[in-house]
């Protein structure tokens, strides 16, 4: 779960006037995705799995200015040929 930073909101508001990528949000989302992937991999490893298949992301707003990003899939054990 991540909450926006008020300073980033001000920059984003100004950026939206001229258009273009809002780098602060892009960076925050990339970091959040990586954290969700790491947590998923840790949980899969804790179950004895060495891979995750059918992996997906989902997001939802929790409250104004805060959202959650979930990474999920099926933990599996792959065998070598």
C-alpha cells in the first residue's frame, strides 16, 4: 500500500498543465511493483516453490491519495529435465 506525497502532488499538478510523464509517480509505481514482486517471491519460497506461474498485478484505491498494488500467481516447483 502506498500513499502519495503532497510535494509530488504539487509537481504532478503543475506537470499536468503542460503534459508529459510525471517522473515522481513513475518512480513510485516502479518501486511499488518491485516490492510486490519481492514479497510474492518470498512467500512462494516460504511454501517451498521455486517459481511462480500465471503472475498478475492488480491495483485498487484504498482511500484518497492511497492505493494498493498486489502481485499474485501460483507458486510451483519446477523439476529439471
